[in-house]
């Protein structure tokens, strides 16, 4: 039987007639259509749209006294980005540019550089030499931090990013780097002896060693982090695996 000879009752599903391309569908049966309003519903139908407005008139007014009283954000709030460091001070960013590729607003610009024995900024071969985020474009979607393979890029709770100039809203690497915590040693410096980048990625490095401190002392004797660096046991020792401090201040490896 052709489609033209098919009766209206055939080819239906739940009362819905099979519709061919370009054909106007038949109306739904009453039991499948929208619910009919009763007498009261028809009476208030013209002003039903004001229901939310009228109900809000009787609720207490809550006014946040910003910026004099700042309400804390939720813990997972997407604010300003941050480039993180490892426990010994080396940078987590390896310059892979995956965050820039993942950004839907094209707000991130990254240029990678090669680590050298005299300038080791991150574990492995490369580091983020140039890192920029244009907050005039950023939509704070968080796709960049999802793409980062080393958890180098995260987002903080900081939301006050307004500024007087457009240029000031383009954050450079020095604006995004996390501050050095007490005990860290400022980069560049060699990796922990006896480790590779996998040890860093597994967070098995818990701090700078005496050899790293001495390297910085020899190359940058005026580095302010030398006074606060806390050396731990070298690679392969129990201290690196468990986080125990093995070299106290003033012990072997120089005065710390």
C-alpha cells in the first residue's frame, strides 16, 4: 500500500500521525495537548506573569555592602588564574600550550623555551617562557585548567580584576606565578638530584635539597630565598619519598 492510500489511523504512535517531509502534521488529540485552565486560572491569566514580581515584594531586601563588606566566594569559584610551583620552587608549566588551544576565547598566549643546565625553570625539557592571559577576552570557563596536564594552571577565588587601562588587563607570567612559599627556592636551579620529571609529576619532591641550595648560592648569592630555603634529603633517600626534613639549618651542604 502506498503512502497516499494509507488511512489516517495507520502509521501513528500515541495518536501522532506519521508526517512526511513538507507535510503539515495533524493536531494532537486533546489528551496529549496542553492542560486546559479552569475558571480561576482563566480569571488570573492576564496577570499571571506578575506572580514572581508580586511575591518578591514581600521578601526581605538583602543588600551586600560591597566593597566595604566582602562576601566570601564559593570554594570552586573561577577567578584569576595562577601558575603553580613544585615544592622545591621549580615551575609546573612545561610550555605545552594545551591551555591556549583549549581556550574558546583565544585569551591565552604561550611561548615555550628550552631548559638548560644553567637555566632550569621546570622539570623536563621545556618551560613557559612567555605566558599571557587577556582578561578582556577571558570568559572564566575553566577549560584551560582542565586541559593542563601538570596542574600548572589553576583558578583562584580572586575576582577583583578591574583596572584603569586595557593594557593592565593583559596579565604577564610574573603576574600569574604563585608566590614562593616559605622553604621554596627560587628558580632557575637544577632538578632534585636523582629524580626525573615523572617524580615531580607524582609530587614525590617535597622541597629543595642542599645541592640545589648550594647551586643557587654559587650562581645567585644575593637570592633572597636562600635565607628561607629548607633543604630536605636528596633523591633516593627516605626524606624525598616521605617528606621528612633531613638537612637542618646550618648542617652539611652549607649554612642554610
